[in-house]
C-alpha cells in the first residue's frame, strides 16, 4: 500500500469504518438467516469490502450505482442506513423498499443506489442507460455498474459495452472477480481474458487487486474524473474473494473449493486486516481507536437488528400498492 | 376534419411530446435517417437531432435495458422495437426489470418509458415477423398495454403513453400504417382505461382490439343488413381495461364475441370473455365466444395465412348463430 497523505486521515478512517460496517452487517445478516429469523435467502459480501468501499468513496450521492444479488456491500458503501436495510431484509414496512424487495432488490434512491438485481447481469443495461441519460441531459454524474465474473457470460454486457463505447458514456463497469460463478470456478466459465473483452470495444480496462482499498479508490477517483470529462467508459476487473458460499445455505463447498484456499484469503489477504495494519503503521489511528470504532459499529448493528426485529410488517393492504406509479 | 395516416399520427404525437418535454428521446434500430422500415419516424431526426433520435446497433436487449436505466434516472425514452416478434428478445429487461422496479423499490423508483412496436398478420412475413403478442405483456403486472385501432387512437394514446409514469407497450397494427382517419389539428389525449363504443347496437356486443376493430365493424355492417343490431366496442387499452363499459354493453345485449389477433388460447380474448362470464353471467343468453388467431405459427403461404385470422364473414357467422340460439360447439 502506498504511503498516507496526511490530509486524507478523515477519508481513510471513513473507508475503514465503511468496510467494517459491511462486514458487521453481513455477520448479523448471516446470524439472522441461521437463526431462521430472516425469510428467503441472501448472498454475503464478506471478503469483498475493499471493492465496494474503494469505488463508492470515489463517488458522490449524485453518482449512481447498480448492484447485484450480492449487494449489501454496495448498499452500505453508497451510504445506506442499517435500520432501513435490516428492516428490508426482514420484510418490514420501514425497509428501504417497504419490504417488497428484500435482500436481492434493495434500492436506495437517496444515495444513488438504483438497486440490487436478482438476474445475474440484469442491471448492465440499467447502468448504461443511466449514463446515457446523464450525457443526453447534460448532467455530470457517473454511473458504476457492479457485477461479478459470472455475469461476464451474459450477452447483455457486450451489447451495452458496445453502445457505451460508441457513444462515450460516463459509465464504469466494475467486475468483481471473486473466482467463482456460483459453484463453478471462473476459469471453467470464462474463456480468454475478461479485460480483453472490454478492450475489444476500445474501452480502457484495468485489472487490480480488489483487496487493496487504497488502490481501488485511487484508480476509481481517476476514472470518475475522466468520465466527467467525457472520456468514459472504463472497465475494471477487481480480483477479490467471497468468504461465504454462493448464498448463505451453501455450507458444504469442498467439492468446488478447498478450505485451505479460503483460509489463505482470510488470513493473508483480508482487506480489513490489511488496511487496519496500514492505518496503525502510518500513525493515522491507534489500535485502541480502531477497536473503539469496531465496537461502535457493532453496537449500531445490534441496535438496528433489534429495531428491525421489533418493527411491524407492512399492512396487507399494501400488497397491491406500487404496482403502478401515479 | 383533416385525415392523416396512422403512421403520420404516431409521428405527430412523438414530435409534439418531444417539443413539449426535453427529456423525451427515441432509440432503436434505424429510427433516425431511415425513420424505421415503415417510415413512421421520418423527419424526427431532422428536427430533434441525433442526440434525441438515436440509431442503435441491432441489440434489442441492450437498448431496451438502456431505456430502463434512462427512465429510472429522469429521462422519458421511447423505444422503437422494429417488429413485435422481437419482444421475446427484450423480455428480461421489460418484464423482470421495467415492470417490477416501481414495486420492488416500494414505490421509490419510476420507469416512465414507452415501448412502441407492432403486431398483425397477413403481410406475408411468416412466423417471426407476424405475431400479435399483446397477451404476453398484458400478463405481467406493472406494464400497461395500448392497442390503437386507428390514426385517431394512435395519436391520442401515444401522447398519453409518453406522459405516463409507467412502462407502456403500444402495439400498432403494421397493416394500418397507411390507413387514414380524421385527426384533429388541435392537441388531444386519450386517457387509458376508457373504451370507445364505435357503434351502438342491441342484439350482440362485438369487443375488438386494434386490427380487429375494423373486422368487427364490417361484420356489424353485414349483420345490420340481416336485421341484427351489433354493438362494437374498442377497449383501446388492454391494461388498464375498461371493464365497466364492456359489462354494461353485455348486460344490455346479452351476447358477446371477443376478437383479438393474438393466438386464441390463453389470450386477450380468453381474459375478457372470462370476466364477462364472471360478472355478467345472469345477463347472458349465449356463451361468450372468443375469436383469436389460430393456434399455429403464422404460415408464409397466402393461401394458408389468410385462414389464420378472424374475418368479418367469420365474425358475422358466429354472431348469427349466437343470436339464433344455436350452439356453436357440440356438447
């Protein structure tokens, strides 16, 4: 990791805090699922925090993102509130989507999150369309399209990258390559190079360590600034790892990946541990300050979970509300 | 009143709305200089420029997806889908994304877009350029479906669609693009969910959509010559459906035939007939009849294609039997 720029201490601490918030959110969501308090299923973002935080910390609330089925991390990183998120996960009326979306469809319009999407690759058109709107209406916001390595097998990506490149749209395609397309190794589903696919459209593509939040953030800041000047689109492949299975119920996964591999990523490449050590080395925060921050986030999460558990479900009369807009 | 073609009516509606609202834009295959293969959009790129009349690559799911994202973030796109048959290509973006986003977001996000496409057989275009697929989209909550039956409806419904805050699919009958009808010079809109009683009658109600409205009107003429008084109703929008007007008519006439150019099985005709049975059963003197396209892929040969769609003579023959109390289907 590069040396700290002294003036950025507040930014660094916010990045750390946001990564811890994601991890803590996911630990609580996982517990809710395991204790059968959460309906449905969910997909944990743990391990990939530096990707969402590094990117979203380079964006403003006016910038848009589209998210995926593994979307809690993007939602937190873009500024969402724990209480409304947990309420949504539990299907409560105070959730971001009044309980109608759930884990796989959380959207937070107020912070520019256009929503998670339960169709793999389903939001690539939406993200590119948001960028088209920015260009047509003369607005300078940038849209980031998050998707996984698995989604690179969807044809839609190539249709929209073609149009984004033809029309120089302010969109950044952020491919979170966590090594697995559901229960299958990426190398078994992706021929050739992923970045070369973007380059074939004349899109500048970068491959980067997705566990290094500073590197992700620095690159994104540069690309966002260039997008605002009309130099988009861009493509980033972020090498990362998901600590849990494809979804919370994917417990016995030795048939597709080894425990040793998981241990190696968790112990040697964890984005939060790495960044924490760096913060201490650089004298930005002491161990005590970091522990205090962690404890505060845990307390926030525990309170939000308790709040959500006690919160009311939507009244059944809401079932046919919001089918059509007024 | 002046008469213009359905094609000109659509063009005028879009041009007027683009002048009124700078967030409205068009995208699709060959919509700019070419003005589409049917020349419906000719002249728009000259007035509004290539920024707002956008030629896309042949990537239907891609540009449909772009429209959804643009609509969610403040624009009002009109997507031109060259043939209704290509709706299968955009199904995920239309039905999984556009139709559900307002609901899934608890009402926070809107998707104000128009998908204009076409329908209609007997143009000798065979199975992949002739389908009438309105039932597919009408089945999905969150979408509205308009089916103009003349230039007048085409203009008024298009303007309403562009101003609607939901995804609206408009099916134009591609055989009617050159058909003229009286269209006022002054601005007007046709509200969704308001049926039009095209002809009043007392013996039987013919409920017909789009291309089938003129079939029903011709059938009514044939029946009138024999002393049978047929009422012809055009629902104009399938979603929302003006059920009240249809029920009122059927309670009066006590007989009905529902005619739509989509395949008969599991179609628009089945849905409407079923609602009449549920809500006007005790007023009926005969079973409500469905008349749709035959349940076969649309054949190429003119000799075969012409027998797949309802005709005025066929509608009149069925109406005659219903009015005479004859059973159409043997028990």
